[in-house]
C-alpha cells in the first residue's frame, strides 16, 4: 500500500505509520511532524522550533496551526508556523497565486513544478503556492517531489502541500494543471481509455466546481486531453467554460520546429501557427496561415507536397517517434509547452501573432461544431483570458482536414455521454486513431 512515510524526530525513516494510514483512508494526507527537524528548527519561528524538539507531542501541538490555514497541511519547510507576512511586506510582490497540479509525481510534473517555482512562468514578482495531487499509489513519490522542492530554496515558492483528495488539493486554486491520467497500454481500445480517464476528469471537474477559485483557469494535459477537458467543463457548471484549455501547445511548438528546419531559419522566425482540432493524429497543423519571417509559409516553402504530406504527418506523429527513441513519452518538452501555454494567457500576445489552445467551441466564428473542445487560434490581453482570432484564411485542404478532426471529437463526445450528463454513451470510433504519442 502506498501510504505516507513518516519521519522520526531524528530524521530517520519510520515504517508506514498508522496515523498516516488512517489519514489516507479519510482521503487526506497528514504529514507527521516534525520532518527533518534540523531544517525546521532553523527556519521555523522560535515557538515552532520548541515544538519540533518535543518530538511526538509536536504533532498534536501543531494541529490547530494547520487548520487555521486551510484543510490541507503544508509540507515540511513550508509549514505554517512561520510568520512570513512581515518579511513579505518588504518585497514588491504580487498577491499569492495558488496552483494545483495533478499527476504531480509523474514525469511531466517533475519538470514543470520546478519551472513554476523558479518564477519563469508567472514572473519574478509573483509568489506562488503549489498544491500537489497524487494518489495512494504515488504518495511516497509525491513526498519525494515536495522534498526536492524544499531543497531547491526557491524564494517565490511560499507554500507546498500534497494530498490525494481533489476537494482538498483544489481548494482556492487560481490555476489547475490537470496532468494525471492513466496511460494507454498495449491493446487498450481508445474507448476504454476515454472511459477510465473520463471518470478521473469528471471527479476533478466536480471538485474544481466546489472548491476552486470561481475564476480558476484549467489546463488539461492528461490524454485524451480535449475530451477530458470537455468532461471537466460539464462537471463544473459554476466555472466559465472559457476558462478550460486542452493542451495543444506542444503540437504548435513541434510544427514551428519542422517549418523552421525546412526553411533553414531559426524557429523564432515562425509565427501564426495554428493547430486545429484534437490532440491526436487527426490534428491539423495549419501551414496556410502560418508565417515565416512575416511571409506566408507557402511563399517561403514552395514544396506543397511536403507541406501537405510530410510536414503534416511528422507533426501528427512526433510524439510516437519520440517514444520509440526515448522509450517514454515527451515530458520535458510537454512541460515547456505548458509553461508557454500559461505565459500566453498571462502576457499580451505580440501584435499580429496568435497561439493555439484547445478551447470550447461555442460561439466560434469558423463554423466548427459547437460544444466540443477544439484547438483554434487565440489571442490574449495578458489577463488570463483569450479571444478567438477571426481573420484566418480557409481553403478546401484545410477545411476537409478540420472536418475530419471535428468528426473524431464528436465521436469521442458520444463515448463519454455518461460522464457529461448527456445520457447513455454510444461509442462508435470508426478509426481507432492514436494519441500523438502512439504509433
Ligand atoms: N497534451 C499533451 O500535449 C500531452 C499529454 N500527455 C499526457 O499527459 C499525461 C501524463 O503524462 P506523464 O506525466 O508523462 O505520465 P506519468 O505516467 O509519468 O504520470 C502520470 C500520472 O498520472 C497519474 N494517474 C492518474 N490516474 C492513473 C491511473 N488510473 N493509472 C495510472 N496512473 C494514473 C499517476 O499519478 P497518481 O498515481 O498520483 O494519480 C501518474 O503519476 C498522460 O495522459 C499523457 O498521455 C503527455 C504528453 C503530451
Ligand atoms: O501519447 C502521449 O502520451 C504523448 C503525447 O500526447 C504527445 O507526445 O503528444
């Protein structure tokens, strides 16, 4: 059983503790304090230091302090026994932003959490709190992640807490980065994956709806991310549907890289790159509207056959090729693309450019079916919100492919009707299409 491991006052590992087991059964993670008392003694207030030296008695003594600051206890060195408020007053910092991350013990999160804590994403004047969601399976690993965050001494990282109950972990979240999902195993039908992971996202949608900040921004990464995001929306009616994103930024980045390689330019010369549709092998990397050095791609790359065939397939299958070489799916570049996706929402989009995100289609200006999550071109004023770009070109090649990826998403939606409150599911996925990471 993957239950919490406690630490003795001297810092040595104890066997799985009954108190932790009981806490895990209740659905919350209680860290037995003191953990690593030397650090705590140095960095906690005098009162806390005294408690730390009192060993087991400390646990009871700290209980009231934990509950004052919310339901979830903070982890280790981030314990709420310090008074950082006077310290924070001397800094020209913004108000704390709370970021919840699911699948926090997984490979993508192992990169992302450190990028978030470094200030690279939200800025060097933005303190953050990280709330990490795991499961009984991953609880020990999650403690390991939190310990590495402690040891990194990030000044902007003010709080870390870990838990296995989304109703606790998502409480007051300003951002929810939903990464955790079961990977598709050999021989597993896409419909089965939709059902298993859909259930996770239905539960997490309900939890967000109940406890997160009413304007929480949600980025769904766990696959199949478009339909998982739709399930989340349907289970979170109090949160604006516009606040939900399915991550297609990795696909955009991959497409920019391929165009730059072909044109013999550095990739910062590629702009206006749209990925249309599903994060799957039906996705459409749009070379009609993309630009290289401000010029239409088709003026720079005259090989239309390459654009229509090789370019498109390379982007669609990039994740699978990487898995064949690496033996595991993209983690670092996915993390970078999550960072890019967040930055695109919190900084104004450069004049004339746009970015791709899987967003809710209702009210879209392109004639794409309503009520699905579809990757489209977006612009932001940097306030966390976005608007769709309306002045895009469309031709038969592009439209035909958009209709194919749209059909796939509409079919996926029918498969999860039981999770979206739309009746009985009927799953007829004609082509068992792949995630980009599958081949
Ligand atoms: N949209 C995109 O561009 C991309 C999406 N992805 C997707 O991101 C997700 C996470 O990838 P990655 O971090 O590499 O994966 P990992 O396998 O490293 O981590 C995934 C986490 O998911 C959690 N999980 C939740 N439910 C289950 C379940 N039923 N069975 C097993 N694990 C579960 C596990 O954590 P715990 O036990 O704590 O719940 C696990 O740590 C995957 O769905 C992947 O397909 C990957 C790359 C790109
Ligand atoms: O299939 C996966 O898990 C990986 C994936 O989404 C990608 O590489 O784009």
